[in-house]
């Protein structure tokens, strides 16, 4: 039980909670989330490769 107590104190920290909510918001709820950016970069890379093949 003593090893769990520091974890609870960290999780109750308001700055930790605010930071965690910010990261979750940026990962999943932001209109330009990281998944969309990754997909866009992958599509751009694929298009650039197909352009090289055509030229």
C-alpha cells in the first residue's frame, strides 16, 4: 500500500490532471489531431513517390 500512495498523490495534482487532459484533447478531440496529420503526411509521401514514377 505504501508504494501506491505516491501514485495517488501525483494523480491528485491539479497540474498533472490539467496536462493529462490537454494531451488527451490534442490527441483525439482537436480538429487537427495527430492521427489526421500522420495520415496527411503519409498520403503526401505516397503522392510524391507516384509523381517520381510518372516523371
